C-alpha cells in the first residue's frame, strides 16, 4: 500500500471541515468539542497515575473492578469512570462503596496507585476510600504525578490514548455503552498496538470522540468541583514560571 492509499484508508468516512478531518462517530448530532487541558486531564489523571505505577494490565483490572462496585451503588447520572463521577454520589453511597470495595482484592492496589495523588491532592474524588490511612511524605513522589500529567498532555500520546481507552472499556464491559455491531469498537484489543497500526489509529480516533460525548461539562462542572480544584492545587504545588520581557 502506497502512502496516498494508506492515508485515504485511515481517513475513510471522515468529513473535512476546514483543515480538520472529523471522524464518523463525531458527525452525529450531540457530539461537540471540549478543551483537553481544562476539562479532560483532571478527569483522567487518576487513571494515568495508576497505570504508570501499576502497569496497564493490573491498573485496568483494578480500575474496572472498582467501577463495577461503583455502578452497583451509584445514585447519580454519572455512570462513566471519569474522575468527577466518584465525587457526584451521596455520602451514604460513598460509605457503602468503601465498605464493599474494602473487601475486594484490588482495594490495596488502587490505594498503592493513588497514594501519591492522595497525599498531594487530598480532596480528590476517591479520597473517601482511604481517608483513614496515614501517608508519610517519604512514601510518595510528586514526580510521578508530574510525569503522569506530562504523559497525557498530548491527547494523541500513547499514555493519553490508553487512559481514554480505559474509560470507554469500563463503559463497554459494564453494558453502559453498547458498541454498534461491526464497528471499530468490536476490535478494542487493537488499542494495545497504538499507534503502530492503521486500525489502532482508527480506534483511537473513535475513542476520543466518545470521551467527548461523556463530558457533560455544563452540569458536571457545577455539581463536581474536581476539575477546577485540580488546577488550583497544581499551581499551588508548582506555581507557573513566567518570563517577562523588559
């Protein structure tokens, strides 16, 4: 396959709007663009941190298990595994989730993955699971958080893509998102080959579109404060350096 044929097959079904190529899934009414840095990075940071610390396989297994328990007690409309969802449930639901998940084999793995975030961002959406645990500064490393943020700063990076894929995978295995028969989502395991195959690039494009659809930020940002508090706390931990021209 020559270069032009390869490009054509990758972009098949995409709609050109100006200089952008819009993937087929986004062309349906109701899909919209969101701000990756402001809106999505805070929602994915917990997944990115756990994946970086535990490895993709163990991290995804642990996250899926936690989300399964979350769906059993969820009393809000936020049924996906974006971070703010876990802060949307009632105090009673949080207590029930903690009681149930604390008996699970993945409880300690999630804590190990979240420990650095728990220390430096004590008000994160899952802090209630481990609010009775004491963490010493010597046990954590802020560089892990920095590296995790850096890894997902670019939405199409491997880390950014695998974190987004985890959110959609949880929705698929829980039955909350039913992939259209024969769609690229039926070959979800292809994401393991990203970005080295044509199918993995197509799948990643559709995953990004679905994450956009999950972001109901008009109500989410009112009901869940994590997105704003994440960036505020980040700037407290490391104020931005501005070089002014004189």
